C-alpha cells in the first residue's frame, strides 16, 4: 500500500472542514462539555469501565493530629 501525503495551508483546511465550522458555531460551554464527555469516554475505555456508570471520585481522608503545647 502506498502512502499518500498532501500539503495544505491552514486556511484551505479550515474551508474544507465542515466539522470545524460546526464546532466553532457552538457556544463555548457546549464545546467544553463535549471535550469532557470525550475525555471521560476515553478514560473509561482505558480502564474497561462503563462510561454511563457513576463518575469516579477522589477518596477523601482526614487525619487529626493533636498538637501538644509549644
């Protein structure tokens, strides 16, 4: 199989890329939400977890240390 390489400018690529135009038309909040969804989906695939399952949370712990007078 031969490799095919084509060079374009960023302007040419932007004009041809309808997906880019779509996402640039969306509000920033929606774009960030989609990036977060993709990030979670990717991380879940690495761990073999269900992306629709409960989100993982950090474990919290508290250690109380009693200080004697100083």
